[in-house]
C-alpha cells in the first residue's frame, strides 16, 4: 500500500484485489503500475485513479500497449479471433495451465492479438504435467486455424518458437524425457552442429531431436482433439470475439456456460465506474495530483527463453510514444500467448529493485 499512498485513488479501488491480480510483481513493479494508471487517468481528465485504470495499466505493463490505430484486414482479424479462441479454449480445458485472464484481438505490443494468463501465485518451478498443458495451449492457436479455415498462416511463429524452446529445455535441461534421461545437454555449446564438440554423440543429438519432435507432435494432437471435441465452443467464442474484441475470463465463461472459480473471483477487478461518476476523491489541495508522476523503474530482464525482438516496420511504430515509459518487453509478469515475451519456470529475476527505490509517489 505504500506505493499508492500519495496518489489519489477512487473509493472503488481495492488494493487487495490489485495485488492479487498482479502476482510476481515486486514493490517497484507495483509502484510502476500505479504510475501507469495515474497517467491513464490523467489522460482522460479523471480526478482519481479508478479500478479500470489500474487494470489497463496492469495489462499494459505485462503485455504492452493497445494499438487500436493499426488497420487490420477483415479476414486477418477473423483468423486472429479463432486463433486466440483456440489458445483460450485449450486453457479452459486443461487443468494445469496458468489461469486464463483475458483474450483480445486488439493489437497490443507487437502482436495482432493475445491470450493472457495470470498465475495464481509466484511460481518458480513447473511440473511436467503443467508444462505439457502449457505446450498444448501454445499449439491451440495454430490448430484452431486448421480446424476452422483448413489453412494455416505464419501467425503461429511465436507460439512454435516458444513451444520449441520449452520442449528443448524439458528434454535437455530438466530431465523430463525418459529416453534421453537425467543428463544436462542444455548448457553445452555447439549443440547439433559439430559432432562431439558439444560433449555428446551424434546419436544422442538425434535422440534429442526425435524426443523434442515427439513431444510437440503429442501436444499438437492433444490440442486438435480438444478443439475438435469442443468445436461448437470454438466457433461461439471466435464469433463473439469478433464482436467484442476483448473478453475477460468472466465474459468467456459466461458465454460458454462454464463455472467461475474462487481464485478468479477473488481478483476480479470490479467497479468499471463511468467518468461521470461522482465518486471522485475530493481534491485535498496538497498538490499531489497525477501530473508529472512518471518514474522509470528499471525492470528485471527476462533472458531465460531467448526470443527475437520482433521487427516493427517504421510505419507501425508507436504512435504516441510519450506515455511509453515502461519497457514492456522486460516486464512480462503474466503469461501471454502471442504477446511480447513469454515467461518460463525460471525466468523471473529476483526483485533486485525492491530495495526501497519505490519512490513513485514522492
Ligand atoms: Zn498464437
């Protein structure tokens, strides 16, 4: 609560809920979140920060800024809707995935759409079962395209890249393949290039390749099975996404008649109060308004899974960069499918900056 003490908050803001909806955030991250929401509120001439400002700030810090100005072709938008619906549905039908948060086909960060997940709590290790479920979710987008359009696009590039990286770690570093065994092949240079240079034989290299390929084939098949079984839900969700563009887990479960869990309920960001509401906190006159608040907090660097920095053509570059005071690529705290950067089991850096430098409100 320290991080918000000098910023005016609307009465409808419940910091407990904000904290529950931001697992993995350090004190500095939370300070940054309040900064972001203060900026958003100020841009709409609000006198205080509302829950919807905090929610949008959280999504922006985790997954990048919405880019509504991007013009998307209708068919591409439709493909994106079903692609994201595929990810989301698999998430809802696998028991061990990071809980679904929201699905959007509004471009955010560098992605055309995104399926966002928020962990229930800070997690530093993952079981094989969880990883297999996450991989199935990653395959869901591509599989949905195949089922609905009988055609595939290049849009699953990031999914495939991410899935390959996780699977390789499972086999080469985390000892999760019986065939390959409990040996670490991951930190050795020259993998798959020069025989023996990397410390293991060409036969082992081949075995690793086969194992990685088999795992990906298995999770792809599982994703196809789930989406084929629930094709009615896939079509329903895809169609609705095209209309609403963004749906949170509550809207999705409502549409599909699925029960909402306790954890989901406990961090529901309530109170989408309209701008005309009279709930504005009275101006205390101490000059601590939201202007000039932004503070750059250096972010922990996520360097676990190496992802290429997506190339954004100049034409698509940020159109109002002045509010981008957060390096979102370094801030991925939740999981996102198709979004800026993935988070993996060991990617969270320690809270190096949670050392009292949370001076957002000073
Ligand atoms: Zn995807």
